[in-house]
């Protein structure tokens, strides 16, 4: 039985007047991430890690930013699409690890709610998903509070 590893990365600008979606839940914060969809950088990183592990095309192939139908689409629906693609390709998820890089808000108080939501969407145990929060130590655009980025790695197993 073969295992396949995948990596994903995403970054979105913070913007006033947008809700902040991260890890499939809405966080209380004065700004939100800007983008065509709900701009959930963590879910987008996980989606690309899942698709990449199965050598499938990236998120932009399934959800082109130019498509008006995806305006403000929930990234949870995009994650479910990625799950369905890797399932059809003959894989199941062993585990997901991830990092959210944000100067604010703090990720730790929301970690378990995000893990529970992602576990539910991916139909895996909560113990198979982890999320760490990091700041950028005040450096660069993330450090200035202008953006939030996320990285994810996943391991798939052949069914
Ligand atoms: Zn994104």
C-alpha cells in the first residue's frame, strides 16, 4: 500500500468590512480575508495539499477565480470537492498538519473548533488534524497585519 505526501500554501490580504473565515469557521475580528471566495487561507492550503498529494490539478483548476459562480463561495464546499476528487482517485486521508501565520487574532483559542470543523468536512478523526498558530514576529506584510498565510501538509494512503 502506497502513501503520498502533499503540500499546500496560501495567503490572502486582510480587509476591513469582510468576515474572517479560517479553518471553516468564522472568527471574531475587525477585519477579514479578501478574495473571490470566502478567502479561507487555511482551507485553501489544505485543499492544495490534498490535490497535490494525489497529483491532481490545483484549486484554481476546479474553482477558477474568473468564474462568477464562485464569488463568496464557502471554502468548506471547495474542501468537500477536493475530498471527493481524491476519494475518486483511490485515496483516503491519513493525517493533515498545518500552520496559520497571523499577527492577529490568536489562533490557539479557536484551534479545537477549527480542528472539529475540518475533521467533520474531511470525515476523519479530530486526532488526524492539527493546526498551529504562529506570528511573523512583526516582519513583512503578515507581521504588519496586512495578510494571513497558511501552510498544510497531508498524507494520503491508497485505499
Ligand atoms: Zn486562497
